[in-house]
C-alpha cells in the first residue's frame, strides 16, 4: 500500500468513526486531508455519505461529498416508498416476508442515510415466487434470470433494485443452507403486520455475520461491512444473549471469524483507525471494495477447489472435474443433461465447442490462472 492510499485509508476511517460515534472531526486535520483521495476511496466502499455527515460538522462540504449525501437521502426515500407498496401487496396476497440486511442496518446508524444501499433484500415464501413476480411486474419492475438463483433481482428506473429471496443462501454455502432450511422457525412475527416477520437481535446478528463471511471467502467484502458490524455491536451488543450467539456461531463454523472481524472493526472505528501497514486483514477489506474484486474471487475459488493444495496433481484433478461436470454444477448449468443423463456424452462434445466459440479468452485465462496459482503463505 503506497503512502497516498494509506493516508486516505487513515482519513476515511477517522471520518467514519466520527460519523457513527457522533463526534465532530478535527477541523485542522480535515483541511489537511487529500479529499479527492478520500472521496475515491469512500466511493469504492459506498461510504461517501457517511464521510460527508462527519465532514460537514467541521468544514464546508465539498461539492462531490454534498451530492453523494443528497443522493443517499433521495435513494433512501425512494426505497422506502417502493418497499411500503411492495410489502402492502404481500400483505394483501398473504405472502409472508422478512426484510433483510441494509433495510434494518440503516436504522442502527445515527442517520439512516449514512448507510448507502444499492438494493433492498427481502426473504419471501418460497412457494409463492411466481405470485411475487406478478406483483413486482405489475408495479413496473422487470426481472431477469427468474428462479435460477436463491434470489430474483427486480429493477425499476431510475435506479431502484430489489433482491427477493426464496432462500437466504445458495448451494455454494451448504452449511448455511442447512442451518436456514426451516428459516421461519427462527423468526418472530412483526407485531405491526399480518404476514411480516423479523429476526431476534441475536439471530439478525448471526445472519449478518453469515452473509459477511460468504462475501469474505468469495470475492471479498469491504469497509462498509466492518462499519455495519461496529455500529450494530455498539447499539445492541450489551443486550444480546452472547452465550446463544456463540453457540450458534460455533455450529456454523464462524465463531473465530466473528471474533476476528469484531476486534478489527473495534480497532478501525472505535479509535482513529488501526495501522494498516501491520494489518493484512484490514488491507483485504480496504482493497475489496463494497462488492469484492475479481482477483479475490479467482484466488479464493481456486484455493477452495484445490483444497489449499497448489501441486500439479491437485491441478490436474481440478481440470478433470471442470471437464466432466457433475452434481449441482451440472443441474444448474445444464438442466437438460442433468435430467437426461444418457445423453451426457453429447455434453462432453458440446461444451468445449461452445466454449471455444463464445468465450475462448475466458478458457485461456482460467488455464493461465490455474497454472500460475500459488497458495499464499
């Protein structure tokens, strides 16, 4: 990490700490900041609005920060208007629902608009997803790839997006899928509605960590996730049943992960920020951005597929699995051949021809990544 980036990280962490802890940042320090660098970094992490709320307490807000803050406020209002209409329709049609993630996390911030969102997530009755689609499309939303993943994405101009989930996790996280199989048994009725549900604070925290971990081990996750963790614990930890939380996290296999990232969040936002030169874990968050990176995704995917073994033998076995696709990968990517396994030999001819025609560079890039893959020390 070069000196310019390191300074921007320190400054952004400081501003975020001030924002969520209700403190005015030091005016002299703000005036010395390279705010163009801080802005670029905050945009990369979807944290510009939070930084703006801190800066405006001490200096005249630069135009780009002011615009980001106003945009976050407008978008929050748009989401609330659309979400109210959607949930009212779910109530009318007897579809149970559970608002997730940022919808609820925003309420724990001093100002809801500090918590920027690119979408809203809602879990619904998995048996009524076609009804949900009819409702959403009647409201002007469009949906691509319906029913292909654990959630359907609905979009509406100018920039409103809802992810409607029928499961909390996809099959790449089998332990989490099993844990949440009967998810409604873990929920409480929302007293203000007939079909609305909510997590207890403990179970919301557990789900938040599972979701964070999923991104962490795949493409990575950024400073916004750490800030969410800090803000939630600052607001709720004293009231949580920590014995229950610890037991459930142990069952899920992420007890140590929770301890590590919680301590990191406390260092980053409880004080003026930790020394990133001495924290590789914080660097991973810094360089992941709010939605992760392709580099992280490629490395983490290969490391998982190879079982942390970068030997030639392990790589050859991986290639064979990629060629002779089976199981859940076959079901998702080629459902016809999954259902008609007698025709599987035709797939072995079809796939390489299709790959050579549609994305030859992608195949070559994957082979290059595999050849050069080395497990990090």
